[in-house]
C-alpha cells in the first residue's frame, strides 16, 4: 500500500469494518478476460465472506470457470468540501472512509449445515436481530438459491482519516465536521480518535 499511514493492520478492525456495512462488491473474470463487478449483500463469518444469489447467472459462471475473485466493502464517512480550506482550494477536496479488499477463492456451497448457517447469519445481519423463524433445509425456497463462500488468501484494509496531518490540522478538521454535522461527520470525528460529549446546550 502506497499510503502506509492509512493501512489497517488490526484484523479485529478489518472485521469491524466488514460488519459495519451490508453491501460489498465482488469482481470475477468473464469469458473474455474482463473484470465483472456486482454488488452483493454479504456477511463475514469465521474468516470468510458469504452471500446468496440465484441458481444461475454470470458471476456464478465466472467463478466456476475461475474461482479467483476480488471482494471489496467500504464505509464512506465525511466529505471535505471546497470550503474546508481557507483558500477554497478545489484540489483539496477529500473523502474520509474505511475499506477492505479481499483477494480469494470462491465456491458455491452444497446444501447442508454451512449453507443453512450462512443464510441465517445473513438475515441476522440485515434484520439487526434474530427475531424470525430460522431457515432450514426444509424451507420451501431453500433449494432456490445459491450461497457463495469467498475464502480470503489476502485481506487488506485502509482507513483514510487524515493520519498524515498535524495535530492542529486534524483538530481543525474535526471541529469543522462537528459544526457541520452531516451524516458521517460525527462518525469520522470519532474514528479520528476524538471523544465527543454534549455540552449544556446539547451541542457536541
């Protein structure tokens, strides 16, 4: 990674990022040698990515022919607009984010315990609870879907949160983000390492 200061090396942090977003993108190679990228709902479980899909489709054809895939998930945070610099410099606009990139091998799971577990974990993640009837192999639609497993061979993470800036510049950006208060701004400030507390007027 060229920007080493942004590299995420803590596996627990990588898992946290994968747990913080429901949509990832998987790239396969088509029959003509072109990358083919599709968004998928996914869950990360015991070191592997799992998602469900139809029984047939281009991504399944591609990964059956060549199981080497690339999977990416990201969490967009704050966008630093032109007015974040005193000079209103358009070349200084920036996006803060977390992302994870996985290179690995994909396979379609056979019917059985792992497929059933993955389907239920997908529901738990997207529902936000397990207050639903569990999926079993006897479910009427169980055999109408495929579950794909991506087993990582290499997994890297990146957090771009102004780590290369001075403490003064980081505090300036944090104060501006708190003041602006757009979606993602406060989370970016927390992820930058600042502790947020409300004052007597209810403001951060």
